[in-house]
C-alpha cells in the first residue's frame, strides 16, 4: 500500500462513481432471468409458492451475505491491503460467478434440484464480493467528499439508472432471444436468455477489472474536511450537536435507510410479478415497464437539484418522504380496469423508488457526518459498516423474498399493505427521530445548559 495522498484522482473518482451504475446493472439484469429459471424449476416440482420465494431468494441473495463481504473488507484493510486491490480483484470472482450462473441457467433441467442451490450460492458469493467493493467505494468517495449530500444524491441517481438499465437490458435480451434474433449464439441458447445475459456480464467483469487496474490510483486517499458541517442548515437548538444526539441520529438513520431498502428491494421483482400474473404481460414487456419507472429518476433528480437551491435539505427530505408514502397507496388493487390499475401501479413505482433513494441519500449523509472519534461502535469505520450492513442484508436482501412470498402466498393487497406500513414507519422515523432539527435530547439540552452556565460564571469571575 503506497503513501496516502490528498483526495482522489479523476480516474479513481469516475470509476468509483460509475461502479454504482454498473454494480446495480449486475444486480438487476439477473431479475427476469432468475424468475424464469425458478419458475421452470417450480413447474418440475409442482410448487408455485417455491417459484415466488425461490426467485425472491435468488434476487435478494445478492445482498443477504453483505455482512461477510464487509468482514472480508475489514480483515484485509487491517492488514494494509490497498483500496485499489480490494476494489479490482473481486471483479475476477464476479466473472466466475456470472459464468457459473449462465451455465446453470442453460442446463437447469439437467441439474435438477442442484440448480436452485447453485443459483442462490452464486448470488451469495457475488453479494460478498459486491459488499467488499461497494464498501471500498463508499469509503473512498465519502471520506474525500466536501459535500456529502450532493454525493449521495448522485449515487442515488446512478443506482436508479443502473437498476433500470439492467432490467431493461434483461427484458430486451429475453424478447430478442424468444424471437430467435440471436442467431450467432448456439441454437440451444435461444431458449435461455439468462445465459446470454450472464455470459455478457462475464465479459463485462473482465473489462471492468482491466479498467480498474489501469485507472485507479495506487495510494489510498487522505480524508478531507467537508464544506458543510453537521446541522449547518438547522436552527441552532441546544443539544443538536452533542454525543447522545449523534448516537440517536446514527441508530434511527440506519433504521430509516433499512426501511427504504426493504421497500425498494421488493418493488422491481414484485411489480413484474403483478404485471405477469394478474394482467398476463410477457416478461420482457413487464421488465421494460418496470425499467422505465426507474429511469424516471432523471426527472426527479433534476427537480431535486432545482429545489435544493431553494429549500433546506431537511424540508426537501420531508417533501420526498411524504410524497412517496402517499404514492404507496397506488400499489393497492383498487383501480377499475386494467389500464387504470397498471397506470396506478407504475406511477407509484416511478415515485416511490426515486424519491426514497434521494431521501435515503440525505439521511446517509447525516449518518456519515455523525460518527464519534474513538468510539468502537459509533466510530467512522463502524458507522460505514452498519450503514451498509443493515440496509443491504435486511433491506435489499429480504425485500424481494417478502414481496414475492406475499404475492404468491397471499394477495397483491397484502403485499401493498406491507409496503405501505414500512413507508409509514420510515416517515415516522424521519419526523420524530432522524430529523436533526427535532431530536435534541433532554439530557443533552440539560448538559448544554449546564455547560453554558459554567462558561458564564467563569467569565463573571474573570
């Protein structure tokens, strides 16, 4: 590991930011493919519920093992391995898992019961490698950023674009494969678009590895001071910047981000399932529709940047959370007719996911500003791990499983009620716990008042 240097090189910064786009393409491109494979396996076993829960496990398995990936990252960092090595070498492992996934998707009828186990294992391993890479990326970007809210907003945009592009690409591959437009592939591949998509991802990981080795700086960056200190936009209230309040903000902020991850983790796979099972859409068409919901984030991001110049971050976040909570009502199955019903569902998705991602980005910025120096649980390194661990392992890991299980085992309205409940919970967390303008703890206020009185007494004695 070379000598630390101030800031990030341009090549490193662009590569790290682009990773949020490409890593989410890798996460989402497998969604239509895994659904198809698990449905084929379920037909052989005669279990519809296994199709829903099993495909949810394959989708969410990408994040369920995040804790192991973060532990791997911390272990190697403890032995002074560079950020560059920990960011680039996992690409080779992801190349291997993509190739194995493609092989299993092509031969799942022959592999039988081993096929779902191999698919889930591939996703678990790739999730471990992804957690290592993303924790590396977020540490490098956050510690060298002078405006963390803008950084998190940019990351939210890239995540939205990545998931939307991945689902759209997978849907396009499936539609073209079913139409026989991939004549340059072997004939038996035409019936398995998943294989085509995942072999393509194998090539991508090789290219990304080579780019990483070429563009990333050898030396680790030195953390820089942020331009805006914590609570800079808030009214100055006693206790808003004291130790107890910071700990409370970290805990409740992580809970908020986990709720967001749970909701958004279930939206893509569940909405596709609704369009297919309730309205009879082809999987490629359903994937394209859901992808467009994610790509609408471009409009929301532009509006966010426009309003941010005119509103405080706290006020803007309140608007985002309130609108996304109300929009979750559109998921319920109450609109008459297919056109109105589908329009309400897709409109709700187009609002919930982008706005939840943006609001989560602002809360994440608050959390990363709040660590306490020298604290083993609330220190910088621990906060970064917790901020990745809970949202990914519990939120994005269990979200798809819960969503598809509710849809296949109960009904769409049960799934909708679950999503609405979590949206309401996240809204309550923000308004009553996370918002730094409102969470001055009574003890902190008393401590602050005592310290102020002590200062005044000291000045009077002087």
